[in-house]
């Protein structure tokens, strides 16, 4: 069944039953989430995109509201018909299975992290520490050249070399919402970004996690996203089931969107955590 919506019309609201999938034929829609009484924009979808498929697969209520940005034409596919369609379209089935496998992997990793917190959040050296930052190169620790910058909290400089058949890869991460801080060189993968445990805690850096302050209502989740290496895709950013999603180089991840993972390219990558107008903007530089 094909329907047309006018600008501002709602295709479905957060909390509605997931009883159909919409495929966008013309126009664009905005994805929004109610957050402490405020509508937070998570991203947009356009022609060819499906919306609502994960709610049908998982048999859960809608996780966000979808609203027409202009006149929109959509194909509405009832839940049962969509499931039958998956059985006859291998490409769609593979995409959905990959998305579900990503969710299972993310949940499994978080269970391990919760049971072994000491392996992912070792303390950050104090400003009085005399040792220089080190990096993992193969199985040996290699002393890095001294930096002129002070070694404090989120400004600690650590570098990680990832060997491949051709060259090493270096990854740096900088939070634009922390003025004056310098790039952090990623030491271990997966490397997570999360909000601090209390809103007034200072930013901190652990062995494989960066915590950033975020006052209520929170835009950042705990954890929010991770830099990781995927066996099939290579170096990626993975949304970790965040409430308000992650955007990587314009690709929307998490929640109602079709992907949880986006490949990082060589050079500068832009990650926005917590909605399209979130102040939590991160720059990830990949060099090799």
C-alpha cells in the first residue's frame, strides 16, 4: 500500500506498536526522539531507505518518531508481509542478519566489560607521573618521544600502532566539546567514549575509554560509541546501543537506523554523539 504524507505529518510515534515497515519512495523524513520533554533530532532518511524494520524483527514498540520533512511518498508493508519478503530477498535478509549480529556482539562485549571493568578502565597517570607515554607495538612496549604538552587527564598522549600487511595505522581522537584539550592517541581497541559517572566529574582517560562530562538531560550514553576493528570492514565506529544515536561522516547509526557500524576512512572523520545538533563532536584522524 502506498501513502503520501504532507510536511509535518507523523508516520509513526515513539512507543507505537511495530506492526509495519515503511519504505520511502519520495521525499525525506526526520527521525526524532523524546528526551526529557524535548524532541531531539537523530537524523534523516530518504528514498530507498526502510524505516521501522528492526521494530518488526524484534517485535518491540517504536524507538523513535518519524516525521515528514516535506511531501513524502511511502510504501507501507505489514509486518507479516515484510517477514515473507525477507525470505525471498537474500540481500535484505543478509543486511538484517548482519545488523542483528552487530547487536549481539555489542551486547556480548558490554557483558564482558561489566564483569571485568579493571581490564578496560585502568587509572590515568597523575600529572606528577614521571614516566613517558608508551604504545603497544606488536607484543612489546615502545617508549614514545616526549611531548611538550602536559600529561594530564584527557590530554595524555598514547599511541597505538596496528600492523597490517602493508603499513601501520595510527588513530587519534579529539573531543571538540573540551576546549583546549589535545588529541588522544588510541592505545587499545575497542576504545569507548562514554559520559562521566557524575555530571560534575572532570573528563578522564582510561586504558580503553574516554569519559566526557554531560549534564542532564544527557546527550551522551554510558557507554555511547566505540572505535573498533571489524574482521570484515576494518577500522570502524560502532554505536553501543546509545539512546540518541551516533553520526559518523554523515551516516546515522543506532536505534531506528539501518546500521550500527560505519567504516572510518584515512584522514579526518567526524563523529557526532547524541543527535544531529549535539555539542559532542569528536574528530578521529586515521593515518597509515
